[in-house]
């Protein structure tokens, strides 16, 4: 039975900001964070004094919310949090902002992600001078075998997917080709040269069955969003994008890498809860 979604439509995204996406920003991660957050705040028609909550996430490669809040000259902060995590937290910070607003703690929250992912801290450099980091917990058992980042970890899952479902490198290549076609239409994209399936197959391996063209770019950049209380959002410069639903949590089968059928049970439960709490007007198109 679905639980009540008390945060439904109580918060909305009202401003966005971002920096250039480059391979060498030439500035600190803090500077990138300031540029993106200021742009988002201005886009929402606000000033830093209007912001009373701040959130971010990272994996030891970003700048703390305390430093950014101080640099922005924010007023009173009623909610701030540095979350340890990767890509999925891009949704998590929006959910947490909506919760803080629904609880009556904040009126306007800024959430950002900033990193010098190419010129600064880079993933997958185990044992190198520039990127060597401590490997606590379970990573201490996988790092010695070269599991330094997502390509190596997900390569094992991809091999299992191939064995279970007949997936081939042609299928993976079509994903890369399609994404490149989309990038050609985006003036902010890093990779804008046309890509064919032959180009994909001829590119070097990173961790079989992944070629380098299966992997995302290492870039220096920052982006930010302002999430505002719904009643305030109505009179702000842009049409609000309301937060309809989310499901935030975890469990014993959170990691897909530990799932026998490549479908993490906890991820499925989170999806079902988020969909069901949207109400009757939501029609999901999930596989």
C-alpha cells in the first residue's frame, strides 16, 4: 500500500545555473560552485540573502556547502547538507530540498554539484600520485584487482547481462551512436564529431565489454538549481517545475552489483513507491 506523499507539489524548481563544460577550467572547484549557484539564484529572480537552505553531493571531489554558503553571503541557513554519493544523488538533493521545504524549514534551497573531474580529482587512478586515495570498507578487497571506477565495476554486470539476455557490443554501440547524435545538437557538449558504429568498434577497450566510447567524459563543470516553496514559485520569473514525487531510501539489495537478476530489489521498490505516490494522473513508461 502506498504511503501518503506529503511533499507532492509542495516544492518546485525555479532557477537553474551552470558553468562551461571544459577539460581544464583553470579555476578552483569553489569558483565553479559560486558561478553555478549565483547563476541559478539570479535565474530564479532571487539574491543569496533569499536562500535559506543549501545542499550538495560528491565523492571527495567537491567543495563543502559551508564554504559555498559563506562565499555567497547567504543569510540564515535553516538546512544544509553535504551528501556522500555519486550520480543518483543528483535526484537525491532535489528530494531532500523538497522535504526541507515541506517541513517548513526553508523557502528557497540551492542545490549544486561542482567538480574539476578532469584537471583535478579523477576517478580510476589507483596507485597514481595525483589520484591515489584511501580505499576503506569493501573497496579494499576490489581495488587491488583494478576495480577503480564505474567502467570496471559495471563491466562485470554487462558481461552477465550478455550471458543472460544475449546483449552484444552492437547493442552497446548503438547507445553510444545515439547519444553522440544528441550531442551534435547541443552546443555545450564536449564531443561533437559524428560517430559511426565502426568508429565505436575500433575504439580502444577500457574494461571489456566497454570501449572508451561507452564511458562518460571526464570534465570540469558545475551546475545548480533553486528549489522553492510552491506558493512562492507561482510569482517567480519562470514557470515552476513541481516536484511531484520521489522515494528516498535503501536496503539490503540497493546495489545492482549484488543482485542475482541485475534488477536491484530496493531500486524497484523505490521506483514503485515514487510512481504510486504521484497519484492517478501519472502514467509511468518504465520497463
